[in-house]
C-alpha cells in the first residue's frame, strides 16, 4: 500500500511539530511526488479558475509557463483572522515552492536565528506548513487547487493570486497578492532558483 500523508495522525502536520532539515526535505519531495501521481485526484473536481482571462493552454504551460520552476521565498506578509498583519521576516519563515507541469508543492519552515556568539547553538527549524496540488495560470492570475495540505484546508480548495514577474539583470522575482472577498490577505515575493 502506498504511503499517503493524509492517513497520518494530525499531530504530524501541526505547525509546532519539530522536524529535522532532512525530514522537511523528504516531506517536500514526497508532497511533490504525490501531487504528480494519480493518487491525487481531488483537484480534478475543484472549481475552475474564473474566465476573466484566457487560461494558458497545456502546450503553453509546457513551452513557457512563466511560473514553472523552483522559487525561494524572499519576503512576505499575511493578515490573520483579527485583521493584524504579520511579516514573514519577524516570524523567521523560509519556504520553497516548486511549480512544474501544472502541479505545485511548497514547504515552509520557521528557522529562528542562531544565538549570538555561540556558533553551535543554532535552533532546529520548526515545520510551519506544506501543501501540494494542481495549479492554473492566466496572464495575470495564478490559482492553486489543494490536494494535500498541513493547515486544515479542504481538499480541492482554491487559493487565487494576482501575480507579476519582474526580470532583473541577474534574477527573476515573482510578486504575488492573494485577495479574498475584496480584501488583501497575503503578499509574497519569490526568487526563481
């Protein structure tokens, strides 16, 4: 029987569950692998992206999807249920997102800085969140349809982002904004690896 993360007890995906870096890498790799297998089928029934802009065709996704690749989180912030903004830098969050062939996977950890003056006293990273599934992209919007996640969202739930690609001399940045019901909820900047 294949290993399916959704069959594990909830405590394995708690925001405060401590994992080693190699464990985090294994979870991320497993999430990406599962997202690309036929085991993950719930996103097929997820709501379709709004038809405000034409979807990029599968052929275009394979031959030039601007989002495709590995991305490292550079900065960001989100608003909580009480309307308070939280900066990712203050939370010491680090994340990697992989987008390939219409599938996405991300893993986020909380890595507190080392204590000053004590090189060996580097706190272990804490697991923060992970998710994987399918995505669709238009010229201005990118929508993730979750198949698996660690934060309690329903399978197939859609998270839509406005995006903008910024090409600089030596790097490519992805700027995203998530808006729900007319309110800005999250802003992120990702660096293409």
